[in-house]
C-alpha cells in the first residue's frame, strides 16, 4: 500500500490547522503503511509567491516542521516537488485529456472568481498538476479531509480519461483516505484556519507572535458574568489541547457564566507552547544542520524519482511519445 500527500510552502511555519488537520496523521501513517511519500509542493506555491528566496525559505521551513513533528526519513519519503521533473511532463499529458469544464468547477478557481481575483493559468490548471503529483507514483491512498475529496475525484477522472484515450492501464486510480481524526481548525477570525485568510496560529513562531495571534482570536461581546457558547471558535481551539474531562468541565463553566475570554486565551497560549515545546527543540536541532536536511530531501527525491520513472515511461509509450 502506497500513501502520498503534499504541503504547499506558504510561510515560515505551518499552523495549527496544518498540524491537527493533516501532519499528525501523516506521522501516524508512516508506521501503518508500507510506503508513505510526502512532498513539499513548491511548484504549487508559484501561483502566490513570486520571490525566489522566500520560496526557498518557506520550503525549508516545511521540511523542518515535518521533521520536528516526528516524520522519520527511514520510514517515509520526504522530498521537494521541484526535484521531480517528471511531474511537469505528466501534467502536460493529463492536460491534453482534461476538459475545461472540469477545471472551471474546481473549488479554488471558483472561490478566486467569487472574490473577484485575477486568475492566472497556474491557478486554473492547479488540479492537473495536483493530479500528476498523485498519479506519478501509483499512489493507492491520498489522505484528505472531507472538504478535499474533490481533488481525488478529479484526479481519478483524469486518470480514467487518459487510460481510455490510449486504451491502456498506465495510471492507477487512487482512493481518498478520509482521516477520521482530522480536525477542521477554526482560525482567529472563526473561519477555517488558512494562510489565505491571514487567520493562523503558527506552530513554531516566537512566543510573542503566538501570543499576539491567540489574544487576537475573535469572540463575542459577552461579559465575564454572562454565559458563553462552548462551541465558539475559542473553545474549539482550546479543546485541541485538552482531554475529554477537561472539555466537559470547560463547557460547564462557559454555560454557567463567570468565565472570561481573557482567561481562556491565556490558558490556551500556555497549552500551545507546552504542546509544541519538544517539537520546537527538535526543529532547532535540525535547523542547525541545514546540510543534513538537504540530504534528506535529495535522498527522498532519488527514491521518489525511481518510483516515478516507470510510470511516466508507461504513459509515454501508451501515448506514442519518444522512440
């Protein structure tokens, strides 16, 4: 069984949504499946980042965050997307069988259009590159949240179209692996936590920055003595760092009144800092050895390319490309 997923480098640290939504599950999956591949999607970042040094810094940051969270290079393959040139060729092969209507239905494209943004070709064809990322390695399972199933459905559709067009079975259809313990984490403004909304709490930012983010969590105007909604975003975030008994006790206090949001935020801040303290130390150790991190990425790319080469060659032969 082969599992694959990727993370787009968009900041100096992954955030709580990345960790509780995916990263902690990735670390667990490396022990449960024979092969696990995780890539840093630096090609995908080109739709939003136009600064080369910034992209390199963000890419290294994702690698550090993965390693700090417990990804073991001996158990899983970690690599940079741009170290696999085969992915660009497969993207073109898939583009030739992908209808415009499918791309126009993609969530990211529709959301950008609804916001009145200027959409470039990279964003419009984003799902094709994403499909190539998955199909290039004959991935069996792709870990996703419930809200990301469309990516896998589109990938399967493209694979089927290519196989049908060339009467072959060159591409394996992946299955979505819905992570049951994956959390949809609210951001500081109550929407889903996302760099796009500028509402994140970074895992490994400095204490001052994390404090600023936590204290900036939007709450209602209820006073200390008034009852609070235990389902409000501030309590959803607090629950990520507490056990079931503590959650029940906090919910009772919230409903009863007498609990101030400031108290909850201060406690949440301490819990966040404590939760990530050991990971932060590991991250600092890896950060002090950049050559070792680079070696991990390059070795991962070598392993990934060895898997990708026969898949691409099969597609080329089926399509009548090359000699």
